[in-house]
C-alpha cells in the first residue's frame, strides 16, 4: 500500500515538471507534435474505420465514446513522440544523473495498442474473433472495450508525464564550444 502511495505522490510531483517541459518547447517540437498527432489520428482512424474509407470495413458501428478516445490518444501520442525531438541547443541532458528508462516508451506503445483494441470493431478484431467467436466477441469483448480505452489513455498519459518530467529534472547548462580544456595527468 505504501508503494502505491509513493508512486501516486511521484506522479503528482512530476505533473508540474511536465508542464514546465511543455513551456520550454520550441517551434520544432510543437510542429513535430502536430504532425505526429495528425499522422496517428489518420492511421488509427482509417484502420478502425472511425474515418470512413473503402479500404477497411466495420461490421458494428463505432460507439460514441470511441471518437474522444481516438482523438485524445492521438494527441497524447503525438506529444509523446515529439518529446523525443532534440531540445533547445542551450540545454543538454545529463545522462549520468538518472538511469535511463525505457518504461515511458513501453507505456506509450501499450497505450497505442490498447486504444486500437478499444476503438476498433469488436468482431473485426481477428484476435478476439478467433479466441471468442463472433457472438463471444460481441458478448465478452465489446463490454471490455471501455476499460481498454481508459487503460490506453492512462498508459499514454503516464508515459508522457514521465518523459516530459525527465526533460526538466535532468538538465544541465551546455558548455560553450571549445571550452573543454585538456588537463595534463
């Protein structure tokens, strides 16, 4: 129970740091975020037929909550991808300060996959269809999709918060070029 309380406290501490990181972003990062969000929205929207198209079909109409989940996931994922764009040249990340972690990228990937399962057609999902059959996918998988949507948004948001807060916590001023002097041993 104490570990959950510590983890929750850590997340609450990281949220203002994440907001600070977003304020430090430049045009290059915001442009990358917009492009990545649009690309993810188009990819997820076409594949799940939230954007009607002739390539993919959907047997069951999308639920009303599918559209906000789709757009929120696209926005959060675009911001997460843009967080990997190089920061301003006057700020350098100190790689020795914090042990590198791949958890944010794993959470972001998990969030994207969960969102795809959440907003997609329950009977068009081949995994659910093979495991449960047509009626089983409607009976058992469709009611779980809102839970998958919540988990997708939570995983992507957590990945973004951890990634952005790391940009603020691990910064050191950059050294001017040519300032590295060699000292004799």
